[in-house]
C-alpha cells in the first residue's frame, strides 16, 4: 500500500513536471505577430456652389434693383412695369470638390393661378428649362471641377384678358411677387 502511494505521488509529480515543461515548450515555440501601419487617405470634399460675382444680365432685360450671388444662394429684386418686360440673369454653378455630383432636383415656387396669368418664371440648367414646378430624379452630371450655366428668367406677360393684369393694393404702385428656386445635388455613385 505504501508502495502504491509512492507510485501515485511519483506519477502525479511526473505529470506536473510534464505539464510545466509542455507549457514552457509551447511558450518557447509560440509567437505573437503584430501588424502596425499608417495609411494616409486624401480627403474628398463635397463642395458644389455658385461662382460668386459672375452674374450677367441678358440684353433687353430690366436692370435689377438688387441682386446677390453667394456660395449657395442667388437673390434679386426687380420692377417689371409693363407686359413684355423681363429680368434674366446668368451665372454658373461649379463642383469645386473631388466627388462627382448629380443634379437630382430643381425645385421652384409655384405661381398662384392669378400670378400665372401675367407672369412666367423659368430656370434653365445646362440647356434644359424648368417651369414653376419640381423636377425630380434628373441625374444630370456635374463632374469634379466642372461648371454649368444657370439662367433665371421672370417675364411679365400680356394675359388674354386685360382685366387679368395685376392690381396693386391702394397706396402701392407695384404688386410684390416672390419666386424661389433651388438646385439639389447628390453624390454620383458608381455601382460595380
């Protein structure tokens, strides 16, 4: 019995030594490989805007009392005195960024039924003209560094019936009409 206990202890000690040796041996033959690196990625800015200070007025157009062209907004104030008068301004939009863009939507204010009888309002972009509505899903390219011409035109037209000409409020000589528009761009994505 004493011999059996001695054998068991010897076997246990031998197993412990074997496990320790195997652990040390495994540690000696294992190694951790690390990957360290630095990547520099050039930024791709999104930058579609109007080219400032490049408004030109078409010959025959009335002069604007005020006009302003910022990075993202064109505004004007004009007086149209009689049927046939119009205001037409040309300017450019440019993709200064490195990402190709698409004109997705032209959104314009809708004239009231009364205003539409004596007023036309159009926005022309890259030779396509849009009128008093919202044109969506256009997908017109504006490549990186490219530019396109934009023309805004408001015309005082002669209605079929002279009674449909605008009537100014008492004390005012003119009828104020506000027209708005926007060009909405999205990123041009390429599909594999």
